[in-house]
């Protein structure tokens, strides 16, 4: 167990270092923030003075090393457009809204995905199975931005049941969480269905039925317990889909999270904020995968014996 955690921590550090370099270089390719801040009426001297003040006149390797040193001390720089506020403060202020939305979407995804997958496997080739596979097909085919707009149009504009935007009440979560979680719901449904079909045809399930156990115990205790191992394996990927998809969903529903902050910062070429958002999202993704690896070792006895 400790060896697995130590290995993952080393891999996480390398991934964060490479990601910091990649986002540092990519943000420099989007345009010159000095020209954006000063406008077209600024003189060459004004631009040179601001570039020197911001440290943008130095060579890129020097800028990156200074940036990396500051990040290691918790300093992500000051926002170029938000009144000089610390970039990390802006991100941390928006982070709870994104985590809350992703958490609601993930719970909704897991509960419905497991129910749909079990129902589809138990009643194979029935109407329930066809409906579950249709939901999975639609969930993995429909673009999230189009789905969000359609849900907003139907349930908010036409029916008036739910708000189009907002943050704080339970009904504000419904449409964004549904939009964000549908793709992952499809993946969970297909994973559980295929794993359950394999489990229901195995020898230990036949033995459980021979012993006289009820069908509910056979399905929910024995078959489902083993079928959830692939779902746990992909939990880190599911979480990454939630966080990366937040950029689109939060923009469509005006959700005050880090996804919308990233979108606004990219448009305004606010390098420090963009870099802070991406690095924090990367850290969350790596932490989620580390937790999944630990859970996988706990759940699967074969992994426990190896570690």
C-alpha cells in the first residue's frame, strides 16, 4: 500500500511539473497581455514599461523558472484584469461552486448508472435493456453545450420549472448537474451492464443460487459487488470529465465556478489566473486518481496481495 502511494506521488509531481511548463508556454501563444491592457492608443514606450514591470520582457526560460519558484511558495501571481487580486484567491473563491456541482453530478451519475446497469443486465434484451442502452448511446453522443441549451429551453423557458442560471438553491443544480453528468452516466451504465452480465454467468453466482439464496441477494450482494470494480477503476476519469466539462457547462448556465473563470481569463489573456486554474484542476485530477488507486487496492484482494 505504501509503495503504491509513494509511486503515485512521484508520478503526480512529474505530471504537475510538465503541466506547469505546458500551460506556461500555451498561454504565451494566445496573445500579448500588454497590448490588451493598454489598448491601441498606447505608445511603444508605454508598452515597454509595462512589460518590464510585469517581467514579460525577460527570456521565456527565466520567466518560467521565476514562475515555478513562486508557485512552489504558493504565489501564482496577480491577476492582470481583476484589479490586481491574487490569482490563487480568485480560483479558491470559485472552487467550492465547481466542487459542489461536480459532486452533485457525480452522485446522480453513480446512483442512476448503477440502477440502469443492473436493470439492463437482469432483463437482458428486454425493453428496459433497450432503454438503458439508448440512454447510454445518447449520453455519449450529444454535445454538452447543445444538451444544456436544450434543457434550458424546455424546462426553464417553455415549462418554467427550473431557473436558467443562479447558484445557492437546490433547483439551481438540476440542469447543470444533468448536463454535466449525462456523458458519465452513459459510461457507468455500460460498464455496470457489461460487468453484471459477466458476473451473472460466472460459477460463484451459480453456486449462490444452488445454495438457495434469494435472487435479490445474488444480484445486489454478490454480482454487483464484483461488478463495481471497473467503475471504481474509472472513477478518476469520471471526475476528470466532470471538472474539464465544467468550462462548457458553467459558461452555458452562468455558474460561478472555476470553469467559467478559466473561460473569462482565456478571453482576457489573464495568464496568472489561467495558469492557476489549470494547475489546480490538474492537482484535483491527480488526487482523484490517487484516491481511486487506493480504493482499488482495498476493494480488489488481488491488488492487495501484489502491494
